[in-house]
């Protein structure tokens, strides 16, 4: 049994059109799992069938219908599933297709997006950019809970500045979500911490790096190593800019431009 994502534009939004499409799919023995509007007059649906040839028959028949225009018929991607679930597509940058943008008001969608990533097995490296107190760490923890995964902080400033140099017991498991703050790790002077980070990076598990651009500076890793880059902002026009100041071991940031020690990423 195969699952497919169908997307079509409404050329004429007349009453009963959805019923006609559902009837046609039913006649072809294609079951509708979920349907929702995803962008204005665009509708998306997840369907399931035991005979994939029936999907092609639907595409052929639907292409003769003047009221709709078929846009996509494919095996569902993560963005497709979330688009139908939340009623809109997650914004992705044009120049870098692995970079996804969210607003703080969309934390629910972000958590759902990351949870789906966390549920899959194997190595995944996720970077998350954003200003302080925008919700980065809280979203990662919430997504770990949704994915039923244990999260391990290797470095963090969530409650107090934390730098781990060892793990204990089942903490070193490929089923865990490993979280580190790229700024804290970059400034850490303990070589045991960096060795722990290297060991973690070799695990076939999910790693989440806050401030990935700072993490890759003066390290053997690059932005190209990341599978996903997430940008989280308070407003669409907010610039992700950091002023990194070392003062009694604390790291502070502010929104804006100017000053010394500025990093734009």
C-alpha cells in the first residue's frame, strides 16, 4: 500500500467540487487520509492506495477537468505532510533549499517539524539560528518530547552556562538527541569537551547545534555538513545578529547592528 501527496489549484471554486474529486478517488479505490488548504486556492491531500497505477489514472482524468489544475503528485515529503497538517507550507529559502524559516508565533509548527526529523533514525545534523530568548532551546526540548526521545545537553546557557566533558550510562546512546550551543562550545577551553563533541558527531544520531555559524568557526566542520538549517525570528524583518561579549564567563546578545565584535549570519 502506497501513500501519495496530491496538490491542485482551484480554477473555479464551485460548491461540490471537492465532493466530485473525492468521488473520483473513491471510484479508483484511492483513500483520502487528510485534506487541507495549503495556500489560497491550493488544496493538498494525503491519499493511500493498494495500486499505485490508480494514482496515474486519477492524474489522467483530473487533467481533463477545467475546474482544477494538478500541481504535484508524488510520494509525500516532510514539508507536504506538515503543509496538510497545519494548512500552509513551511517557508524555505530560495538560495539554500535546506534552510527553513519560522517566526516565534509559529513555535507549534517548528516543534512539529523538528519532531518529525527526530523520529527518523541515523545521523542528522540540525543547525538553528536565532537571537537570544526567541525560543530555540525550548523548541528543541519540546520536539524531543514529542518524538519520545531523551535529550542531552553538551553545552548550553538555558539555565546556567554548561559545558560537559563526559557522559554517563545510557547518555551515550544513538537514540538520544544531542544539543549544544555553538558559541559556548567554540569558546570552551577544555579539550575534553571538544573530544566529547567529536565522539558525539561520529554517532549515527541526531545532533542539534544552536548558532551553527559560530560552531564551525575554527573547527573541522562546515555549514555544508548540516542537513537542516532552521532560522527562528520574532518578526520577519528581524536580523539575526550577535554581539558576543565574554564577561565573567557569560555570553550576551542583542538585536540590532553596530558595536564591536559583531557577527552576522
